[in-house]
C-alpha cells in the first residue's frame, strides 16, 4: 500500500490503515502499517492532529510520543 506524503486530515484512510504525515513517522511507514491494537488485534487509524493511533473497535487512542507509538493500554485514552 502506498501512503500519500502529506494528507491534511484523516480523510482518505485506506480501510483504517495508519497514515504517516509527521516527518518523524514517515521513515517508519511500513512499521506503522503493521501495528495493530493490543486489545482487539484490529488495524489502527492514525490521527495526525492529536498524534494518536486510534482503535475504533476498542474505543482507545494510543499516544505517539517523540515519534514512538505507545501501545500500552494503561497509557491509552478512552473515547
């Protein structure tokens, strides 16, 4: 799957796949595309504005800190 270089929002997500717009994350696109929710084992969606990986199935938002996804349930935001 090819990801656009500069999407402006979450529009155009390819079946919930992660999109990297942050320069720190662009180098890790292949890794981000493989990440799954540690709770539901479903694909994560990247929220560029909040710098989070979203699990719609678990209703959790995992933070990205310093360009590193933190997939720890205790650190996730419930929504």
